[in-house]
């Protein structure tokens, strides 16, 4: 078999990838400011009306999830573009459809007054009182577009990898896997390619679940069908929502496989443990969503148990392969400190720390006293901010630096330290709030709770400073990088 | 029942270990050793960690089952409920069958909702969340709880239900 040819991604793919990531970053920055507003409100420092709090909360949540996924999608497109021919037309189509969805969400929340939360449980969208039916529909249509945009991306990735390697079983390295690494070693896809394909498959399932949730809701709004069963609706919603956000980290892991080697001088090969881990993820990643329903006592017990098994089970391959792999790559590598490498360290640290918070909370008995407290946002903010997004920004910064040829000042890495330290302080106060039983999704915090939010504000400001600094640095490189990418 | 502060303690302890590991890695990263030397060592360590973590996860998993909050499991541990309180949630208030219950006996809450999803949660007099269960339209969830101290407990809604969600507060007197 031919050796894998590595080349810079074709210019158009690279430019599109930059559009994905830059859009993701700008949305991230804006939504981050909304996050600050909410924490100020919690602290009683800048009090919002409940109506506006919940609208902002909804926009922040859905906007951040969308931005983060978009950034990872773009980053991975650039990585895949080094070895595969991705269709630029479909990559562009996915972006446009996805972006339209974001537009609907903005209209629903800012104009329509929708404030049902980024995962609004059925029937809340239709029984909000502070927003009308059209706002709820705009929100749902927005979700539909985002889901379809993501689906197009998934199918593009899958089509391209399957075509390149001659079959799904080859992309997933099954012969190599079952032979214990003795056969099929000569034609293995790279780890990023396998990760992307796994995401594409699971992403398709998640989107189908989303459709199964959304379509009856449209039918209900049109008066065609009766109300969807509350428990079924909840299962579908979390199968869609949880899986979608979970996949984000695996996309971002694909960026780590591609970026870390550049800063450690070591190759991240497709080894047998890598193929095992990614195939296990494929098998297990649909199960953890059941942990969202632990407090629905009427749900069948085996499903609760399956939720805990899946949550524990999916952590093991992620830790032992990607995170442990990252650690062993850095160890004794003569690691260079720079913005991308600091962000990647922050990301590997945070992915694990957030994962520990998640593991604890995915234990049914613990969930009983943690569910829907701020512990929940604490853990997912950790592995977004100091996980998936740290990887995405590391890669974006790296790419812009490489393309523009800009040299890195020592002072410049301070921006990444601010991001890491501010972010860690911010999420820690979230965890403390959760341990103090402070509920999530509360516009008004009683005085006993406000102190935790107040303590978080300085950290959020440090984080914002880091983000702003990164933004300025990247903006300064963008024009030149754009030119170079197209050349 | 589990104390959330203990859980936080566990997280912090594990977090410190994890941060220590990073400190060690990063200090070591300033020197250089060839991949051929680090690679096999890392692979061996990974194998060992696998054989450590897998049984550990199984043990923790099995042990954690004693905290199952579901009625059959709870009744098996604390005994059959001595009295039953009907709870109906609606936007944005609670309807409670009674607002006074005894301490130290198993009490069963029979919980449903009229409009959208809500969640019944019990906060003890110190403000700590001690139990919760979802309130869903079309379903009845049963939560068995033993109040371990007398005093005024606070009931809050823990499932987002719209603009006055945070105001869905009621009191329960435990004698
Ligand atoms: C940049 C700094 C950020 C700050 C200061 C911030 C702050 C907040 C706050 C205060 C809440 C409301 C918590 C509650 O009361 O329930 C929240 C919710 C949320 N945040 Fe962030 N956040 C930030 C970054 C992010 C990122 C990077 C993501 C990535 C996806 C994210 C996703 C979400 C989601 C999904 C929710 C839940 C919304 C809902 O409950 O409907 N946030 N954030
Ligand atoms: Cu509520």
C-alpha cells in the first residue's frame, strides 16, 4: 500500500477551515461576555431581569455549543485536508446551513424572547408564557439547521475517508484491531482520520435522534399530532444534545493528535491501543446520555445502570489513550512553551479534571445530590473551556502563526497563561457552588449563594483578558495567513 | 445520603494529584530523551494503569449501588414508608398534600406535574440539598426519604420550567 502523503491542505479547504474557526472564535468571545453578565447577576453585582437572564442563558448555552462545535469542525477539516481531498462545495454548504441555524437561534432569543434553556424539555417550548409560539418554532428550526449542517459535515467526512481507504472497516482499522495489530498495519488511517470518522458515525445517530424529537414537535405545533410523551421526549432530547456536545471533545482530540507532534517532535501513530480506544468510543458514546435521566425514577432501572456503566466506560479509553498519550508525548520531549503548547497542556489538564467532575456526578447516588446544581455547568465548562476549546484555539493560533510566518514573542504566551489560570479559577468556583447545592439555571441567587459568584468574577475577568489578548494576536495574523492559505 | 462537600473533597484531592503529575511531566519535559526510550516505558505504564483502573472502576461501581435512590432500593435499606405525601408541581408553585412530616421515619413523596417538567428537591435547614426527584406530566415518581433532623426544610424546583422557576419555593416542617 502507498504511504500516506502529507501535504498542506488545499487552499480552498484551508480558507474554509479558517472561516469555521474564526467564526467560532468570534461567537465564543461574544458569548463569553454574556457568561460574565450572568455571573455578575448571580453575584448580585449587576442584576438582570429574570426574563433577560433566561434569554441570555439560552443564547449563551446554544451559541457556545454551536461555536465550539464549529471551531472543532473547522480545525479538523484543515487537518484532514492534509491527507484527504475534502469537497469544498460541501464544506461550504455545511457552514451556510449551520450558520442559518445560528441566525434563527439569535432571532428566537433576542427578538422572540425565547428563554427555555439550551435544552428545553418538552413541553416548555410551547408553555413558556414569556415567549410566543413563533419564537419556540424559530428556536427549533434553528436547531434543525444546526443539526443538518453538522450532518452534512459528518457525511462529507465519512464519504471522504471511506473512499480514500476503501471501506468503513478499513477506516476503523478492524482487521488490524482483531488481529491484535499483526495484520493490516500497512494501510492504517491516521488517528485524526479515525477519530473524525467515529464522530461522523455517532453524529449521524445523534442527528437522527434530534430529528425524531423535532419533527413530532412541529407536528404538535401544527395541531397534527398529540403531545409527545414527556419521558420519550426527554430521552430523545438528551440522546441528541448530550451526544452532540460529547462528540465535540473527540473532534477536538483529533486536533491534539495533529498539533502535539509539532511541539514535541514525536509522531502520534495509529497504534493498536488507539484503534481499540476509538472503536470503544464508537460503541460506548451513546450510553452516557442516560445519566441525564437518573432523577426520572420511572425510567427503567437497567437504563439508569447502563448510564453509569457507559459514563465510566467511555472515560477509560479517553484517558488511557488520548490523555495518557499526550502526557507521554510531552515527557522528556524538550517541549517548547508557546501559546499553542500551553493551551494544549491546559486542555489535557482540564479535559481530565472536568471528566473527574463528570464521573463523580455520573454515579447515580452522587447525582441525587448534585443533579441540576452548578456542579453540572462546572464540569462541562471545564472540558469545553479547558478542553475542547483550548485544543481548538491552540490549533487556530498555530495555523495562523504558521501561515503568516509571524514570530512569537515571549510575552505573547502570557495570553495563554491568563486563559488557563482565569479559566481554572472560574470553573473551580462553579464546582464550589455546586458542592454548596446552588441550583443551576436560577436567575436570582439568595444571599448565601452570591459569594461564590462574586469570587468567580475576578477569574472571569482574567480569562476575558486572556481571550481578548489572543483575539488581538490572531487578528494581527489573519490577513497574511488568509493570503498565504489561498496561494 | 452522600454529602456534596465530601464529593468536592474527592474532586480536589484527585485534582491535586493530577496537577502534581503535570508538574512532574512538565519539569521532565525540559530535558530530552529519545522516543525509543520513552515509548516502551509509557506503553508498559499504560498497561499497568489499565489493570489498575479497570478493577477499580468495577469495585466503585458495585459499591455505589448502595446509594441507589429508587424506591425499591431505598425501601430495602430504610424500610417501607410510614406515610405518603402527594406533591403536584405546576408553573410556578407546589401543591403539597401536607406540609408537616415526622423526622426519622421513611416518608414517601408521590410526585407529578401538571404542565411541564419540574423537580422536587429537599434542602435541609443548613441549606444542603439532600434529595430530589423529577416531577413530570403524565408520570408519577416516588421518592422515599428519611429526614434525619427536625426543622424547616426548603423545597425548590430543580428543573428549569420558565421565568419564575427560581421562585418555586415551599417550606416543609419536619417535627
Ligand atoms: C467564557 C467564559 C464563560 C462564562 C463566564 C460562562 C458562564 C456561564 C454561566 C454563568 C452560565 C449559567 C449557569 C447557570 O446558572 O445555570 C452558563 C451556562 C452555560 N454555558 Fe457558559 N460560560 C462561559 C463559557 C462557556 C463555554 C466555552 C461553553 C461551551 C460550550 C459554555 C456553555 C454553556 C452552556 C451550555 C450553559 C447552559 C445553558 C443552559 O442552562 O441552558 N459556556 N455559562
Ligand atoms: Cu422549575
